[in-house]
C-alpha cells in the first residue's frame, strides 16, 4: 500500500476545512501528515469555513489544491486562502483526489527482469536457476594422456557467458573438449546471467608414470664376492618386484647379492601411473677352466711329447716344465701356450742320465687375477738293463787272489759287447774282475755285487 505525504498552509480568511482527504479533515491551521492510501483509490472532497459563506475548491495542478473563502470581501477567487499539497497520487478534479497509480512489473529481486520501480507484481518474473553439469570421460589419467570434458546447463537461453577454466576458456553453454593436463587439475564451469552466476567443478587426477633408477656398487665382481644392488622409484607406483631372487620389495631400497654367474636383474614398478621396467646385468668373473693330460709313459729319446689341454675363460696360459734326471737333479724350462689351442708339444732335452720324468705345469690366468693350475707328470722308460752276457773264467787262479791280474797270455775270449741299454751304466760282477772299455788299454776293477 503506497504512502502519500500531505502538507497544507493557511494564508488568509476564516478558518477553512477540507474533508475527504486520506487521513481525515485538513485545517483550519497549517500542518502535514503521511498516510497510507489504496492504489488508484478516489477520494471525494468537500470544504467549508467558519463564516457564513461557502468555500470554493480548485485544482491548481495534479499535486496542489487551492481553497477560496467566499465570505464577504474574501471571495476574491484567488484560491490561496489554504493550499493543500500531496507528493504522490494527485487531484483529478476540483473535488476529487486519487491515490497513486501502481507501476506493474516484476518485483522479485532474484528474477532476471526484476523492476525495482514496480509497485505491484504482474506475474512476469523470470527466475533463472540453471542446473550445471560438467563431466570427464576419465577422471584419472596417466601423464601424457587426454580426457574429454563435456558440459551443459539448463536455462541456457538466459545464459550470457560460459567459461571453463583453466582450459578451454570461453565456451558455448554446452559442448565438449579434449584436454591434456600435465598435473592434477580442477576444471571449473561457470555461467553468468543478467543478475547472477553459478559454478560447478570436476577434478582430473594426473598420475606420473613410474621411473626406476638402478645401480650396482661394484660391477663386475669375482666369483664369491658380494655387491649391493640399489634402486629408487619416482612417480606414482605402488609395487616393486625384482627378479631373480629378490621378489616383492620396497619401491626404493638396496639388497646385497652374491650370484655365482652373470645375472640380469629385472626391476618392475607398477601402480596407478602405469608400469616401468629396468634391467641391469651383473658380470661375475669366473675362474678359468683348464684340463691337461699327457701320455702315460714315453720311451727314452722320444723327440717330442704332446700334451692335450683345453682352456675356458683364460686370458693367457703359462707353461712350466721340470725335467728330473736319474740322480734327482732338475732342469727347469718355461713357455706359454695359446688359450685356444688343444695340443702343447714339448721337445725334451735328453742327456746321459735322463730325464727320468717330465712334469708339465700349466697355469691358466683369468680375469681378476684368478688362476687355475693343472699338472701332468710323464715318466720316461729308460732301459738300464743290458742283455745277459757270460764272462769266461781265467784258468789256474785262486779265488779271491789280489790283485787280480790278467794273465800274460792271449785272451781267448771275444770282446763282449753290452747291448740293449739307453744310457751309460756301471759294470758290476759277482767275481773280482777287471774290464777294458772300448779298447782303451786301461783296465778297471769291477764292483762286486
């Protein structure tokens, strides 16, 4: 219900009264009031004064009504004996006042067509209450992959702007776009209309692919040694397995390893960020392998002796030969053999006393200072026993006579030839005799058995 402010002033004449105005009688003296009126309500007005005459009324303008006192000389038709002023509504004639006319429109301040000057709601209000939708085809992706955003809103006909941040930016009220975030990102869909805005959001989680770094404290190692395998995993991983021999383990740790042969370790990290696999090979230096065999026996004087050998993982092969004579004295010789060979041939040095055996020592030298030594001892068959011979007796001599003197007679026996021996031997007899060797004209006592 509207309010009107009414004010009046008395200028001249007798006391005058105006009847019918909102709030009751006006007069006789000046005054003012504020009252509620009905919209377009019409009030019929009348006036009189304290004298015997009548009071005339005239609408001076829409907001002003004048009274003229008609008593005696006061009837001058100036209509200013009392002036009545209203600030709302207005005088529609000399004797009628009508309350203000309402302004019709939308009086809902939440409506897009809200009219702050409207007095009465005309039912035209349009209230925008959009329902927003923002989805992602996948809310969890691995770095480098993409997802598709899709969005829509109700009341789209009233939407003035639509935006999705941080990307793709300004958009239509509905649509889709492919995005490739490099980190976990919250996308915010915002729409605005004439007198409001609203937002909704969707978070896309970006997982970082696992990345393994692996190292060995020492590589290579010698058979029997231990080294430490170390690894570290970055990114979004949840499990780690290491094969062979370790299995499930921590994402970042270390493990002592002592393999007996070259080993390739395979590390696999798995998680929401995907899978990463790394390999590292530990080289285990093996001692060289060596096999060596020689003949069971060789005859004295054989020109060469063949030794069979086979080497694996050898960088070089050293050969040492020991020739042992019958008097147990030794002669030493050194040589080398090829690592890819199969036969080592030795040429003996033969003397009057042997050798009675040939000892071959092979040393296979491998990586890391590893060595393998093998020996083959070959005996020499030396024939020291001559064929059986008979020594003729000397006649007419006493047994044990000293000195034993060859008789001054012609030797009736033939020269005796010693056969079937490999080296010079000492002559012995079970009787005291002398011998001459190779017609030297020197006679030697023979050692008795």
